[in-house]
C-alpha cells in the first residue's frame, strides 16, 4: 500500500487515518505529542513539531502526497513538503484560512460571484486603528486575526471604551472587530474538490454552538430555505474553485433574522460539523480527503439517513460543577438504537475539550433528535 502523509495528530487526523486505512493506504503522522489521537492510529508516527526540519524531511521521504488536519500548521511546512510531493490543500489556500483578515478579503473579493459578504468589520493593528472604528460596529466581537478556534480569543464589546480595554489586554495582537449580527441560525457547507477540478457539495448542516463550541449539527437543516441552501452551496463551489483548492473545505455561514446570509469563516480541512458524514453519507468527509489527495475520483455525497451529531466534551467525565470524576454511562447511550459513538482516545478528559461525538442515525429526524435528547439526559448534558 502506498503511504499518505498527515501533518497533525488530533481527532481529525485519527478519523482520516481510519478512512485511509479502510481504502488500503498507510498513513504517516507528524505530531509532537506521543499520546495524541492520530498518533495511536497511524501506521508510522514521526514524533516532532510541525516545523521540525528533520521531521519534515522524514515525512517527505516516506510519502508522495500530504495533507493536514490542523488549521494552524505552519504554511512554510506545507510549502516545504510541496517541493517533493503533492500537498492538498496547498500552503497558499491554508494560509488564507489561517488569517481572518485574508479570509474576509477573499470572501469580499468573491462577493460579486457569490452574492454573500462577510460581517461588517474593521482591522485593528494599532491603538490608532481603534479610534477610526465606525460606531456602527458596536456591539461587536473582537477576534484575534490568527490562531483562534472554539471561540477562544474572542471578546464581546459594547462600546469603544470596552474595545480599548479588550484590545490593550491582547498586547499588540492583530485583531478584527466584527459587528455582532442578529443570527437566526448557523449553517455550514462542506465542499470537496479534486485535482482535476471536479467538485462536490454536501447537504447543508445546521449548527448550534454553546460557549463558542459546536454543540450539535443537524442534517437536514430544520430551518434552511431552499433558496438559502442553493445560494450557500453555489457560493461554496465558487469559492473552492476560485483558489484552485484541492481537498475538503468547510465554510460557515450565518443566516440572519431578516433571512439574509453572511459568510463567517472557513476551515481548510474536514470539519467538526462534517462528522455526521461518517455515518450518514455514502462517502465521509475523511474518505473524500483521502480521495482528493490521492487523485482518486471523489465519492458520492448522498446522505442516506437523517441525523443529529452531538459533541462529547470532557465535561461529561465530571459531576456537575465539581471536579469529581465519573465514567460516562456509555452502555446506556449504546442501548439507543440510532446512536453511533465515536471516542477519540484522548488520555485525559478536561472541561470544554472535545473527547468524541455521537451521531444519531434514524429513519426520521424526529427520532434522531429524540434519542439525542435521551443521550443528553444519560450523560448529564443540560438541554
Ligand atoms: P471555530 O471553532 O468554529 O473555528 P472560532 O473560534 O473561529 O470558532 P467563530 O466561528 O468566528 O469562532 O465564532 C464562534 C461563534 O460565535 C459563531 O459560530 C457564532 O455563534 C458566534 N459569532 C461569531 N461571530 C459573530 C458575529 N459577528 N455575530 C454574531 N455571532 C457571532
Ligand atoms: Mg474558526
Ligand atoms: Mg467558527
């Protein structure tokens, strides 16, 4: 079997490894942490940081094609691997998604074709930039331009005064201030594109966040109109083609209370909101990533069952509001007929840490939702 190279060792890498192995490939994972989810599953684990020259050389020597599961992998590492092999997605594509300023500029540049703009925003590099911020951006959300995920590095600000304080606390980090928008609901669109330019788009996923972290994904989306679905799916196809992206890309959109659509951000990889595709679609997002990087034909995206995906955070290993640990009652969850449990094999449970997910696959969406609620009751997750 030929060997695929993966930079990053988290749960996305682990699920990629499983799908790659199912398709007859072996996988080498470059990851500094010994006990990480993908390192366990990999055929070969190179234990080194993502920018370690010797580690990258070893990866380059053993594989002909490479991908990443980690949004903040140094673009220079991907560029290095591209000297000897095929990297999907490319360093140029990944670096757009790593920087909210570049990402928003990309969405804005493509808006004439997509008809969808990002949220009104201002770029904040220096204290002087604050004084030129339009009053219309308040209340707003201050986001670091780089490295943010799961709502980390975000501060909600109601006034210029609050913005000054929040920005000063970040000590010189480049930020974006976004206008706080009246969201009706949130959706994401998963697209994949092959090296030959062929592209496929998955059904619209509807996402509920809690404390900035994805809580559930429901597909089909209970709220999205046929119009908004078509518009965002077409936008995703335009965006992925514009930058000649190869691999799986996930784009998050906001649907506002007036029905209009705003593009939030994109992830240059399989995405948490696409985990449902493992159990509910003919081709999962991870299998699709394998196909794209190995220059195989992309697979059918058809969804064969309605589903709800519930994220499992480390919190379920703890008694409510205490540090007393407990073992979640998986045997009760697994007694629910629609439940597919996925645990990522992380050594230590911590609050707000993604430990696994459960996909509920049922003949009707109502049944999937009902069993998701039963699982929440079993695991002590408040609804
Ligand atoms: P992810 O883990 O998805 O990468 P992130 O840290 O990059 O998260 P965002 O996706 O920008 O953060 O924001 C997290 C959540 O905060 C959004 O899903 C949405 O619920 C809320 N949010 C972000 N920006 C806005 C906005 N401009 N108006 C209203 N709500 C917002
Ligand atoms: Mg993000
Ligand atoms: Mg997001």
